[in-house]
C-alpha cells in the first residue's frame, strides 16, 4: 500500500476505538488511546493512537491532533520506563507498507529494549498471551502520571 490512500474505517485500530475489538488498555484520555501490541516485538510493546484522527500515517495527520498525540506518546513512554526499567526504549512510527506499516491508522510503537535481547519481527512474532498483556497493561498504567 502506498503512502496515499483512503482511510479504512474497518481497520483493527478503528475497531478498537469503537469498542468492536478487544485490547489490553494502558491509558486513555480525551485525545489518545494506548494499548498493548498483541504481536509484541518485546515485552511491554505498547501502541499509542489518536482518538480523533482518521490519518493513515504521519503525513496525513492534522497538526492540532499531532501535538496531544505526541505528548501522549511521551507520557506513556515515561510510564513504560518506570514500570519495566528497560535499558532503552525504541519509539517508532512507520509510513507506508515499504517502510513496514501494516495497519494504516497513524500509530506509534513504544518498545522497551534490554541489552542482549533481540527484537521479534514486526507483526510476525506470534500473538502474546492475553493474561500477560493485561498484567503488563496494569503495570504500566500504574506509572502514568
């Protein structure tokens, strides 16, 4: 899929926002929704999306939506750091299929990294255990200020 296209109202993140698909919720406010990635690249892999944009990628998003979204990403990243104590944190965002984007709804990945622990492949590492995701979501949510 190219960088340009029509937003699909039935993408999985849109369904999660509408409550039509389950998620392990980490954080929600008026602007953002954060939840655990069901195909995590590392333990604690969290996703952050806007609640008010139909942007497919960073190139589509409205400036007034981007500011509270990136502040939400920072807030959740700090909570991941406090909860899981990783050696580093990778924050990434893909634009277009060639860049690795698989869900065409603007989203940010927050991926805790530990020295010597390789990442699982993006979107291919196998589905995580639901109970483990819920426990991680609670652990991270407790650290959000």
